C-alpha cells in the first residue's frame, strides 16, 4: 500500500490569479517528478507515479518538454553501439 505525505506550499495569491489550483498542483507534481528523474533521485516508474501518469505518458511528456527520456553514460552508449554493430 502506498503511503502519502502532505506538503504545504505557500504561494502568494497574486501569483495564482486566473490559475486553477488543481491544475497548478498537478503541474507542480509533474515538474517535480521531471526534476527528480533528471537528478537520478527517482526511477522512471516512480517519477511517472508522482506525476500521475503511466510510464509511456511520462516518457512522452519528457520528450515534449525537450528532456532526455533514456539516458546513457558514455560507457553504456559505447556498449549499445558495439552490440548494434555486431548484429548487422
């Protein structure tokens, strides 16, 4: 069972004029999930869960925001290239 934590974030009222609170909270969760994924704090699956999306939706959203969906180290990329060349 998933446990939840409630956080209180104070935002000046004038910054929320014309903004729906539900949309704002949803966006905060998405951008936080994206940031934590990029910093290798959350896995793709956990970041997607935080963002309220499935993995495919989250990967698509990352791509739409110009973020790398799959990140390889130089060594991992070299191994992938080596493998792909060997199966030709």
